[in-house]
């Protein structure tokens, strides 16, 4: 079944966090998570397998920060082609028939002008290069996520469409303010979702930056804004710090799954987890799907 057909008929369950899973396995601050596609392939495959075993329909390939600019900034010597191709290969190796692999695209690496030096033209070139490699590696769909600037999201969406006809899900990050939900750049919910829809996104929504309880209200606004599938992936609460300085996410899988159930009841077709979530969270969601 094509993934969009499945979304409309049954809804789909995405996987959960990758970065927090890698941190639990030894990834240090400042390390490149995507380099583990080459250096620790057995860990990447194990994580994908754990999410599929928990009931996820989609594995999000470990390509989020593997654009040319981000890899260059981190001093990574391996080629962008190798890192991204291996990422997709690991996700595909864990999948079975009826399960899907998403190519993941995150923030380009610099803020757009006038807040930063990035231009739309340069960003599109970077995204086209990145998405083209992922497309060639053989994904089923693309996920543009954790974007805080609507302009950048539209550039990324156009870049993917330049190299692929696969469905593109596009997810922004929102903060909760006294007057409502807005991205870091001040983009409001309804206008943002409609612009992404009009630009050709197959599904639109929000991920990261909010815990599952706060995400319920945002999910309702997104659902009311558009008539296409909606994607929602909250964090396991807002990160907190232990006395020893280590970070943790306060929501457990039971609370998280209960809130995801409320989000689904609003008519949201595509759900999953972001930072702090694990296969245990996905398994609990699947049990009530």
C-alpha cells in the first residue's frame, strides 16, 4: 500500500527519538550523530529494528543533520554520499514489507537573512544536494522537520520536489506564548500550515519543542487549519537537568501515549515521538492505536 493511502485509511505511527537514543549509547555532546552511520552501523540498525518491533510503521533514516554544510562545520571527512546512503541502507535493512523508510532533512545549518547569512538560493542548493542523495538511496518519503522558519521550510520543500516525486511531510517547531503558538521566527500556525500545503506538502504539522500535553492544543489548531493529513511528534516533556548535570525528559510512556490518543482523537493521522521518546513510547502508542 502506498503510504499516503495508508495515512488516509488507517493513519500511521512514526518512530521516536534518534538523538536521545544515541546519547544513551554513548554519543557525546559535539559529536556528529550521523557519523555513526559509518562508525557504529550496528547501533543504528538496532535502533531502527527496536522501533519497528515496537510497532512503528516508518523508520526515520539518520540523515537529519547530514547536509554538506553541517558536515563541513563539524569537520567530518567522510563523504556526504556515504553517510546518507549508509543511513538509508540501515533503515531499509530493518524494515519488512508494509514498513516504510523516510529520508530526514533538518535545519540547513545557518539562519536565513537578515538574522543570519544564509540565502534562499544557497539553502536550496544545499537541500537539493542532500535530498538528491537520499532519493537515490531509495526512500519511500521525505520528512522535513524541526524547522523554525517558514521560509526555510518552503525552500526545503521545493528542493525535495526538484529531485523527487515522493510524498513530503513537513513539520515546524512552535513555542507557546501568551497569544498562542508561534515559531521562533514568529510564524503563526494557520498561515504556516496553509502555505506549506499550497507549496505541495503531503502532510503538515509540528514536532519537537513542546511536550505531549502542550502539543494537544497546537494539534487542534493545525487540524483546523488544513484539509490534508497532519503530523504531530511531541517531545517527552521539556528537558530538565539532574543534580549531576545530565538531562532527562520527564514524561513517561503512559502519559505520553494517553496524550497522543487525545491528539489522534482530534483527527491527526500521523503521530510519533521526538526528543526523549524511545521504543517503549512507540509500543505504548501502538497498543492503543
